C-alpha cells in the first residue's frame, strides 16, 4: 500500500523497518555531528537541500537509497554499504534445503527447429 501526501508517494513500511530507517538516519546525523560538519556543508557536498538532509537524518523512506549513499560518501562511511545484506541466513537455509529455482528447458537450435517444421509437401500431401 502507498500513501499519497501532497502529490508525493510514500511507501508503507512495517513498523520494524521504519524504526530501522529512523535509527540509520540518526546514526548518519551522529556521524555528521562527530565530524563537526554543519547540515549546510553536508547538504552542499552531497548535492541535496538541507531539507532533504533532514529527511535522511530522520530516516524518511521516500528518500532514494542513492541519496543515503551520497551522504554516507560525504561522511566517509561508504564502505559500510558493503555490509548491507551480507549475511543471508534465510537464503542459505533455502539453499541447504535443496530448493532450487526451476530450470528452463534447453533452447532448440535453428537446425532442430527446421527439422521439426513440416515441409510444404507434408502439409499439402
């Protein structure tokens, strides 16, 4: 489900996911403050407005992931992106259970297709 707020769409998230985003935004704000960077400086270096930076620091889900990544780059935290989705516990369990995606049948080569196609004489015959 999607909420429409003043001509803009905002995705509905589970409360747990919303809290994680808010914590992430708060961590970015703390990182900015530890470096003694003003909001204006980070926004300028990131190429966004101070209002958008405020949304990032509050964990707004409508802000693009790329904007979060650029803020992390300005704060020199971009290497932390490599930690996202690293530990795929569910995926490993599914793999261990032997669940594999369906495999497609092999494609017929063009020579096989020509052999499978009835000739004009066979059709008229």
